[in-house]
């Protein structure tokens, strides 16, 4: 009997795992480049009862500001959310009916700088935590009660939810790290350029000072004659 119970538990856990995989929905991650003056749009179908979570972050501004405009619209053109020149944001859409959704990243306000944007799209079905679709065929009520199927199912679903949120948080942290690294590299590049320019200016000024001082004591030089004429006019 104990071996039978263990076998039933294994079968139930396998069924739960398959059910979770089937109902896991969609999880997409993408990094895109939106050129200056252009708009990039993506489309995704949603079914009634689902929720759509989308979070984005601008990780590179192409030597410009880390911002972009963003809109979410339904298939009929109705705009649900609009962001103007934001560096990051998170949106959730509750799908009321089966239709297509449009997600657009707008960089038309930028003339020269392209933007690199990371975004993650998660589509899940509401009620994933219920046991309506679970198949109890072959199990009598006593076995179901004894092994506490609902407790096992709830625990697995909670773990699945925690792992999904942890993965989402890690993805966003990685985008922040990439954005900060890009900013640091750009600042490093600017510091090097301006330092090189400053060194050249210091060398030019030093050379000019040496030339001017030497010309004061060289009576045959053209610079000395110019100084002499300037001194004559000033007197």
C-alpha cells in the first residue's frame, strides 16, 4: 500500500508539472535598437482571462539621454498606456477578450541618437492557481484526501510563481547593470577625449610662451620687431 501511495504521488507530481508547463503562458525577452526618428512596434495575441505584463528599460542612449516613448494599444486602435520619454516602466494589461495588442517604442523625438531597449513580455492565465483542469481519474476520494493533492498543487504553484518573479527581477537587474556599464564606458570615453584635448592645449600654450619669451631677447626675430612696433604705438 505504501508503494502504491508513493507511485500515486509521483504520478500526481508529474501531472502537476505538465499542467504547469502547459499553463505557463508566454515569457519573452528581447533587446532592440530603435533608430533616431523611428518607431518599432510588436504585436502579441491575448486571450480572455489572461494578464500581460511588460517591463522595459533603456540601456543605451547612443551618446544621448536614456529615454524613449512607449504605447500599448488594442487591436481596434484604443490606446491603453502611454509613456513619454521614460527610461523604464512596468505595465499590466488584463485581457477582457481575445484580440491583438500592439506595443510600440517611439524614438521620433530624437534626431541623432538611437536607443537600445530591453523589454520582457509575460503572458499568464488568471486562475492558474486553481485545480479545475487537473485530472483525478483513477483516484478514489480516500487517496485524494490522504495525499492532500491540493496542498501539493498549491505549493508547486507558489514555487513556480516565486521563480518567475525572481527571474524577472534578475533580468531587470541585468539590464540596469548593462545600462550603468554603458554610461560608465561613455563617461570614460569622454574623459579620455577631453583629457587628450587639454594636454594638446597645454603643450600649445607652453610652446607659444617659450616662443614669445625667446622673441623678446632675439632682436633679429620678426616677433621682436612686432613687439617693438607695438611698444612704439602704445607709447
